[in-house]
C-alpha cells in the first residue's frame, strides 16, 4: 500500500510557536547504536500569541521520559511530533530519548560517518535528535554536554565556545566529557555536534576590534596535509567580511570539520561548520584548480552565513532565499575580489543557464520564495540560491553601490538576533532609499525566466531601443505581471569606441522605449551588459553584428556572450539545416585567442561552447524536437572545426601557458592551466593523444593529470590511464570519485548504460556515500547524448538506482530526480520511456515524501 498523500505546507498558514525559550541544556551520552539525549528547556508563554497547544517536533525517537516541572507527563502523538498539556506559565521541560546514529543512513540528524559522530540539522533534522520546536523562528541559547569514551572520540565539539574538557584516563574505558556554550540565540537547525578521532589544523585570526579567534579545521588522521588551503580561505573570508560589510566574528573559536558522508556541500552551524570533505580538503596532487576555487567559495559562503543566516535568520523555510540568496551573492562578490571579476561573472551565468534556467522553464519551476512545499529539502534549489543571488544583484544595480551598503548596515542594525522575512528585507531598502519596491518584489513571487526583446530604431540623430518583456506560464502561474528589469546598455561606434558608457535602463512595463539623442552616426548597442538580469534576451541582430561585438565590445561579459551567440547560432544551423560551422565565428575567435593582452582564463572561457543540454533547451523553446544524437554530432563537428582552424596556434598557446615552479592555486597560474588544458583538448583531436600522453606522464598536479586523463579518454585511448590512475589513487576517496566520474563523462553515448553498470559492480562503488553515488549517477544524468540515448537504457539504470537509494537516503534520491525534469523536450518515444521510469519510481511502496513530491511534480506539469 502507498502511504497517504504527503501534507502540503503553505506560507499563508504561518503562525508563531506560542512559547519563548529561555535556555536549552542538552546532554549527549554517545553510543553508536544507543545514544541518550537528555534535554532541559525553560519555556514561557509568548503572551502575544497564547492560543496554541504546546507542540514539539520529533521523529524516530525512542522515548524514555518527559517531565514538566518535575512531573512525568503523557505525550499525545500528532503528525510530526507530540502535544503536551502544560501550564499557562513558565515551566521546565525535561526529556530523555534514545537514538541510533549508526542506523541513520539518511544523514540527517545525528549520524555516523567512518566511525565519527556528526550532525546535519538544516532544515528539519533536529527533530530526529530530541523533542523540540524545530522551526527557525524559535531561537535560544544552548549549553551542550557531551559524554563518551575517550578511545573512539578524543575530540568532542559543539557550537559556541568550549567551556570545559575532561578525560579520565585512570578509568577504563577512559570516559571524557566536553561542555560547549553558545552565547548567541539560535534556531535548532544551526545546532551541531561532532565527536571522533580527529586531528586539527590550527591557526588564529585577530579581528578588527583586536580579539583573537582560535581557528581549527578537524579532519581524519591522514588528511592533515589537505587543510592549509582551506585555512587561508577562511582567514581571507574573515578579513573580507570585516572590510566590505563591516562584519566581525563573534566567538572565541571557529571550527570546521570535514565529513566524508554528507548530503550537501557544507553547513553553517554556529561556530562549527561541517563540510563535505570534497568541499574543504585539497592538496595540489589531489585537487584541481576548479576544486580549489570552489573550496575557497564554499568556505567563504559558510563563514558569511554567520551574519547572513545565523545572527539574522529566517522566520520560516519559505524565506530560505533571505539567507541563501544573500550569502551566495556575498560569496560571489568575494570570489570576484579574490580572482577575476569577469571570469567569475561568466562562470556564474554558465551555472545559472545550466541549472537554474532548465528548472525555471520546466515542471519544477517555483518562485525564489516558494509558497508551498511538501518536503523543504526539495527547495534547496538553483532558483532559491542562484536566482536568489541574482535578485540581490539587481537590487544593488537599481539602488547603486552606496545605497546598497547603507541598506545592509540598516539590515544588520535593525534585525540582529531576529528571524526575518523577505518583507523585512525589502522594507530595509525602502526605508533607507525612499524607493517603492512593490513591483521589484515580484522577483520573489513570480516564477519563470522573463524574456526580453530588443529592437533598434535610428531616426535623425536619435537612436531608440524598443524593449519588451514577457514570461511564459509556469506551474500554478498562468499570467504574469511585468517585472522591474535592469537592462545595462552601452553604445559603441563603428570603431568600437564607447560613445555611451554603461547605463541602466529600468524596464518596468511590458513594452517600453528608451531614446538616446545626439548621435550623428548610428550607434551599436551592447545590451544586458554583465548579464544585468536573469532573463533570456532576443535581439534582432545578424552574425556580422555579433562578430563586431566579439571583436570590440568593451564589456567583457558581452564580448564573451557575442562569441557564445555565434557558437549557438552555428550549432543550431548544423543541427536543423546541416550547415557547416560558421567561418566568421572561427576567425573571430582565433583573433581573440591570439591576443596575449587578454587574461588566459578569459580566453579559455571563450573557447567553450553551449552544452548539449543547453542546445536541447533552446531547440525545444524554438518549437523543434530536440534530437540528442544530432546535437551531439553538431557539437563534435564544431570542436573538430576549431581544432582544424586553430591548428597552427594551438601548440603555441599550449607551450606559452605552461606554468613553471611550485604549484600555486592562485587565479593567475590557474588561468594559464585552464587555457593550456583547453588547447590540449583540441590538440588531441589533431595528434591522436600524443601531447596528452606526455602531459599525463609528467603531470605534477591534479589539474594537469585530470585534463590529460580526460583528453585520452575522449580520444578513446584512456585504457592504460584508467588502470594507472586507479593504482595511483586507490587510497584517496576524493580522487577515486574523480576516477569514476571521468569514465562516465567520456563514455560513448551508446555505451553509457553498460559503462555505468560495470562501474557500479566495482568494489569501490560505495553507493551509500552521496559523493560516490553522484560521481557515477549524477555524471551519467549529465551525459546528454548518453543519458538520452534512444534505447532508454540509461533512464532505466538511473531509475533502478534511485529506487534502491530512496529507503536509505531520501534526500539525495529526491535531488537526483531532477535529471528527469526536461523529459518534455524529447520525441514521443523518449517521452514514453521517461514517463514509464517516472511512473515506476512513483509506484514504489513506501516511497519517501521527498521523492514522491519530486516525481509527482515532474509528471504533473
Ligand atoms: N545552509 C547550507 C548552505 O547553503 C545548506 C544545507 C542544506 N541542507 C539540507 N539538507 N537541505 O550552505
Ligand atoms: Zn548557504
């Protein structure tokens, strides 16, 4: 029997808890299969709202006892927890429960990873630890006592400052006790506990007011040499937040712990950030430049949450973008400051188009602030995070940098210590700028990607841009109102000189025109500079104009975008009409590649082209049926054409961008490596893998080794490297993830399903580890031509594994269901195959709430 339909939670139903917590004391008696959690909590009525039954959340708890003011009470079990008769006055709650961390494979609540205890409580994991009002608007001070035996858990950590530590070696087994106190009131989702055999990489940081903070990164013994980079990133983040946002750290210690089994990237628990080990551990031999940059960004992201998320948190989970959109925006600013601003912007737009656009243009489309959900974990999405950050960026563009800084100061001053809403956030900007943001707020409530069109007119000496905006229907939203869209525009003359520096046009209506007077010759517009809004832009221009912008645009983003537009147009031509790659695109690109004044990282990005999945989305929007095989063939043809057209240039670019000396993960050498590796990948199409073979043998770091490995696999000559790579790295879990991924990524489309099936039979395919599962299944789903092969074999492989994983780890299963979100793009045969798999998943007995919600949404729209 299928379980009853999951309950839907609505934003409009929000009600406060009804009680206030004075303080929380928790004692943990750790045991792998029977941990005791004893809670002592002081509650008092919230007299502004006193009409509610006293309800505490709890899930899977073995109840031992519960007392109110010292008297045992009866629990009334209700959906998601308990209700208890309590006095309408302050009272003390004492409860004891037992939980089983070892059996917790969902990795939510208190669980074990490689013999180490750790927690993940966001969003609603704390209810798996003890009875508690597990909602972000209930904030309290926590004191935590951890008791364990010292042999297995010499290190025991929680939030805040360590108050006390004792180990009694006279006894056997030696018991130890650790007490932590967090002076800052916080919601339960920020609670954390870690205990295990860990070693620390330590440092200190002096804050702007002169306080010393002890910094530690805790890892498993053997990983100590992979912490230095993360520590530097942490110190840079702390300094940057002081300098740019005036935010100082507020505890005596700051701890990071690396955990191998983790559903997401990392978690900002107060003073005790817990990281997926893939997002913090790095050494030159084992991590690529991409890994280093991502680690730096995630460390910054979690650190920045201390103010945007922890000191000011969310009233309810519908407000998730309040902390996530803002914190992603802040970490993007940080990366732009540490590295290259245009390169970061292009990377972010690539990610937005790869992940957020398909989401917003398909069955899973939802507003940045959703209005309902069944399982909140399904809403940690590209829309909430990345589009949420774009919305902050637009707000900053509209009000200006100074007004943004003032508004943020007011936000921190007004809301410190509170659980807030998007309304609070918008009000801060309205109050500090005097601007009415009613229409702007639609960015939070309307889903879908707005489409902007630009038409040009030139008459007398007046140049006019006619803009329109519209937005296609999305689930639950048939009709949309016009939004405020900041369109950054610059004007160029025929020589490529700027005749009008970047100006922000505020598009607020469905159709609107903007005129520029006094132009004796017809100017050339460069529109949506810096990708000033998360929209799709349609411009009535030809390839000659795009080639001009590719050669001359003074805005680095739009210059890159012009090349992208040419590549896309060329590829669509090949797919739909069988035309050859556009020679003007190739020659324009060649000129640019030769230009040594341009940053190598930027030139490497120029060499890229739209992904197969992006092309499928564009074709679908244009009313074509996306044929994955034809799309794959066209992208291969274009890459071959590039290799041929740049044949004389590639060896020089490759040679000129080799980096000598000891490895540094900084932006400059990393940029060179990304250009030389991009050149290598094309060279391999000409020399059959000779240069790649050489690079593979001599590589002194993972960036070079992995690129050479990929080039060899791409050339069909990876067999030896597959064996050698495994042999070299079999003891390094994170590198073996790469070994799995690379073989999936470079499989021939027709072999993908069998390649994956073979890999899943490998002894190292530890499918309960989310990183390993994603390294194979996530990469398979991203292999466009192979996953969508007409046989449907890969669809079935993925569905089989999702069905197997769901009872073990619903969260990771549900996230991966998004692989099926684009099913309506394809032909009737593929749609039938996809639908059959989705229905097979949906029909499983006891399917989790998480996965049920995902497959239902995908099937319904
Ligand atoms: N707040 C974390 C971050 O953005 C993400 C944690 C999400 N976890 C979850 N189970 N939904 O850094
Ligand atoms: Zn976050």
